[in-house]
């Protein structure tokens, strides 16, 4: 380096000029040398340069003043140097590095002077050196000041931290005297800091504890860190502390003190004790559990523990499996597939592995098991093994299989069920349907699931059942659960039809579900309406035996329930059809119908009506065509009448009874009726069958009435005309018997003639009574009479006619009353004569009379064989003659019939009882007065 002691020439560059010209070069040289190991590596270029630029300009200003004055003093302090010293403290420089970087800067400037051959004066060097020295002092002073201030803050913070620590922190010298004590220890000992510092353990703790503490401290002072459990007895009870003690180095490396941190672990010790007790209880519990196999597995899959449940479920004793791989419990197929290892891998990666599968018992049989394998790790997360909890679920699997089979059967039933099954929640939202619902309503399941029930039942939310104002499927509170109800359903095409629905409720933990069993009862309702219609028709048609009235009712029923108008044509005796009845639902069409009365179908013609009757089979015409009208019309006028009536659909039903064709029933609709025509045709056939029977019965009744009148006329004529010759015969026989000269033979012959004439007269009388009873009833003319006396007189007369038979008579009570004397004698004679005729000759006939309040009674009893049971219901019918009637006792079988008619004429009753043991008894009960 060139030093020039002379004053520099004005044309020669100075050191200040060099600093100005090579300002950035000097900074680069300086920072490069700092990077070589003097500065911390983490500093950025900006942090490394810091204030060096400003410092160089400050240095240049000092050199300029030196040039100007020749010997200008260096400033006593440099603000830039101070700021730089504080920055270097924060950047991590130590004091030596701070001082050295100033020397590096001086060297960098001087090296540049040497490289450029700038002539530097000794004064400039002295000024440069003085400025750098001052800067070093200023920087170090600021560095030290800020460092000491930071240390004081750190110490204050440390002491504050130690005071706030939740543990006792202390320091003691080699003799056990306390050098430091934090607030926690002060509170623990119940003494202020002043009473603790400088005192030893024997002055603060009981001797036994102090001796133990000093023994522990001696180990620490030997140069080792130890942790001790020390028990301190406090007013609230003993407390356990974990004391970590460590040596504190003293001057020149001597261990003159120790430090310690004591943490209260009483709760932890208590928890550890409770944990040990809990683990013991858990161990005992696990060992006693028999429903679960609970055992431990090490990390390699070997069994480490075994409880009673494991022995029961798997069949192995503990000594047979401990240390064995747990894969022995798996099936050979699972072992070959690596299932046991995969389970452990899953548990290790995910924490646990749960699976159901078959396991193998010791005896070889397989069972279903539910196993949960859980990974066991220590506090550092290191895998220590696994726990395996296995439950035998064979019963559950069998139940699940049974349930599955039941569900499958139920599903099959639901799939094939005729009735619809629909499930909704309590909001009325559809959850499930079976195929029958699709068939009934026309919606697919996808169109129904999630929709409201009102889609299928429009009245569901409007009036529910019985106008209750609730959804019909949610009325459990009103007692509708399990009860079949009728509601209206609506199909996808908009048609409304009757439904029958029965609801059951199912409650789950989340909601209530309602299952409805739905049945389309359209056919049933139609059948019920049809049945009701047939009952009404049968009732109406059976109320009259008049043909005209029957036809009128038939036509009225048809237009009321079936068609728009109808016509009834009957076959007459002439073999032709006659239009006897016409009816219309609309009164204005009646006049047009009357015009068609003159045009009944002609038998043997091409008329579709006549052909239908000839075939005897009902015919439905869904659409009446012009050609059909042409075939049905008899002439142009008839054709016009048919056109005016406007038939669109027709049903032709023959009227047939007992295989005989009576006529034809013609039903007509003025609107197309194709959809319902087949159904209505069946109803019309049923109506026609009933009408045909009613018509046939009316005709038969009319014929029977005519026959009865004819017979009664003949009987009346014959009975009246026979009386005259019979009277003559009786008078002649009486006259002959009174002559004295008649021999015995002639007397016997005349007696037989008289007897025969009497029987004939009785028969004629019975015929006349019978005829009168059938026409208007037997006339009865009551009069005052003593019932007992009159019956006894008649019995005496019968005794005379039957001299060889025994007749007993008994009377009790008051016999006064009003009866027809002759007719009452006829009753007694018929009943007693009947008893005599149908009883053995050697047996008596008993006749009894008695009174009961307003009635009197007559009883006639005979012994002998009873009346056959099948004859009893018809015993009082006319012309019924018993097979046991005696020979020569001429009878028409009208006696009991007439007797009953006489009793009925008196407002009385006639009953008969006949048994093998008691014989036969006829009982007559008559009121005393006929009202």
C-alpha cells in the first residue's frame, strides 16, 4: 500500500473518491467474505448487508471532512453503527463476529486501495481506523445493551413461568439449602418464599420424609438425573409426588447444586390403582363369560389367553390352544384363501375387522360365528396384538334362514295374491305395493312408490272413513285397524270403483307403517245389486197370479234397472206372437212404442226376434245396424217406427218355463251399450227366467181355477140331483120295514138298502160341505149351548151306532158358551167315528171335555198302531183316507178335512199326537164365544 505523507494533488483521487466510486464493489467484497463462515447461513443478502451502505456513506463523509480540514476529529458515536449492532444481535451474530466484520470491512477497503494504486495519506488511514474503531465500540455497546435487556426480560419471563407452573420447582445447594422455590411449592408448604430460601429439608418436613429426600438428593449430586415418588402428608390426606431431580453444574465444573420438579400424581396413582382393580375385575369377568369367546392374539396370530366362553364355543381347553395359531378355528377353505391373515391385516390397518363366517369346533362340526378382531396398540402406537371376541350365531343364522324362507314364501304369496297389498307411512306416502295393486289400479309400482295414497283413493284426505276427517289408513285411534271397510278407488284411467280395505299397523323405531289389504269388489257389488234386483223381481212377480199384472211388473223392472225401453211378446193359443206389454224409461217415447204394438214378430219369418225365440237362446246385439232394422221390420211403416225409436243396442231373451216357449223379452238401449251388454244380458236372462215362471204360474193358476170351478159345479149338481133318488130309496126302505108281513130275509135286505142310502147321504153331505169350504168356508151359526152336555148326547148316539164298542166319557168344569150345535155334533161324530174305525175292536175310546178360562177342550183318544209320521203333515187334507179303514165303512176321505174347517170356523184349533206308546189323541180347543 502506498502512503503519501504529502498533501495530495488536486488531480489525484482520494480515499473518499474511492469509496464513492467503488461503493457497491466494497459491499460485494465484504458480504462475500462474511459468507465464508463469519455470518449465519440462514441470513438473506438483504439481512447480511443491513446498514453497510449507509455506513460507507457515513465513512465517506468523515473522510471528506478530513480532506477539507486536514485534521478533522472522528465523531464520538455513530448512529448507523448502533443500529447495526442491534440488528446483528437479532440476526444471531455473536460479539466476536460483530467485531470481526468491521475488521473485514477495513481489510476489504484497503485491499481495493492496493489494487487501484490510489495514494492514501496517513491521515486518511488514521481517520478510517478511528472511525471503524468508534463504530466497533458503538455497535458492541448497543449489542450488549440489547442483549442484557433481553436476558433480563427472559429471566423475568422464566421466573414468571416457573411461578405459574402446576408443579413444585426448586433448586438446592449441596447441603440441601433451598436456592429457589416457585409459588406452587410455597403454596404446598404453606410458607412464603422468604421462609423457604436458605433453609433445608429437615426444617421444612418431618424427619422421616426429610431423611428420604436427602438420600434421594445424594444420588442426584453424584451426577445423575433420577425420578422419585415421594409422599407428603397434608391436612387433606397423603399426596404422592413424582420428583424429577437433576444436578446443576457449579463453578469450574463442580456439581454444587441440584434442581427438581415435583408433580402431584395422586390422582394418577389412584387412577392406576383403579385401573388395576378394573383390569382384575375385567379379567375375572372375561374368564367367567360363557356366551362369548374372548381371547387375546399376539402380533403373529398366536393365542395368548382363553376364557370359559371360548372353551364352550370352540370346544378347546386353554392348554390346548395357548401359543397355537388362531387360524385353527377357521375352515380349511378359509385357511387356504388366507382369510385369517387378511382379518389381522384389516384390523391392523383399520383398527378392527368384523366378519361373519363358518368356524370349526374341536369335534369337527361347523358353526356360524360373528367375530370382531380389534388391534391393540401401546401409547406409542406400536402394535402389541389383537383381541378376538367371537359369538356363536348359529341359532340366529337358522332363524334368519327361516325368516328368509318365510319372507320368500310371503313374497311369493304377495306376488300371486288376488288381493292388493299396499304399505304407506303415517303421512300417507306409498312405500310398497304388490302386483295385484298394479292389476287393480292400472299403475306400475314405479308410478306409485313415493306418491300420496289419495292418488288411488280420492276421498282419503277429504272425508276418510265415515267422514272422520282423517286419512282412512291412519284411523287406528278410532278403532278401524283390522276392520274391513268400503271406500272408493280410482284407476289410472279415471274410473271410480268400490274397494274393500282392511288395515294393520306396524310401529318401528322411526315411524308407523300401515299395510292395507285391498280388494276390488266391483264384481261383488254388481252381484249384490243383481241379487237384490232378482229378490225385488221375484217378490214383485210373485205378488200376482194375473198374467197382465205380471207382464206389467216385468216391463217396469226392466226399464227401471236395465234398459231404456222394452217390449214383451207372448205366444197365444193360435201359435202367433202377441205384443202384450210395452214400457219406456222416458215418457215421451211411450207413444212411439204404442205404435209398435201392431207389429209383433211373425213366427217363421226372417225377423231376428222370431229366430231368437225359435232357437230358444238369448242373443245380444251390441250395435244395431240398418240391416238389422230391415230384417226386424214388417213393412215400411214399421221400419220408420223402429228408426224413430232409435235403438243402438238390443238384448233378446226368450221366455221359457218347464221347457215350453212362452214368448220373448226385447230390451233396447238408445245409447251404445257394448261394454256392459254381456253383463246386463245375464241379468236379463235371470229376470226372464223368473218372469217366465211367474207367467207360467199365472196361467196354471188360471187353469186350475177354471178346473176347480168346473169340478165344484159338477159336484154341486151331482150332489143336489142324487138327494132325490136317495130320499126315495130311504123312504121306501123305511116303509117296507114297517110292514108286518115281511120275512126275515127281506128285512135284512131292506136294512142293508137303508144303511147304504144313509152312507150315500153322508157322502153327499161331505161333498157339499167340502165344496162350500173350498169356495167360501163352512158356515157356522153359534148359539147358547152347554158344551159338556152336548158332547155327551152325541157320544150316546155314536154308542147306539157301535153297540159292540166301549166309549168312555169324562167332563170337567163349566161348559157354557156359544157354538153351532149341528156343526159341533158333526165334529164329535167324525172324531169318535175315526177313533173307532182305526183302533182294535177290544180297546176302548176315551172322550174327555174340560174348560180352561175362556176356552173349552175336547180330547178323543184311541189305542192301536200310531199314524205314520209321513202321513201326519197331510192328515187334514181332503181325500185322505187311512189304509186301516174298516171294510164296509164307505168314506171319501173328507171327514178330518171338514172337521178342521168347522173348528177353524169357530176360531179354534185342532191338533193330533200319535205314538206307539201313548196311542193317538185328537185335541180340539174352542173359544167360548166367537168374536
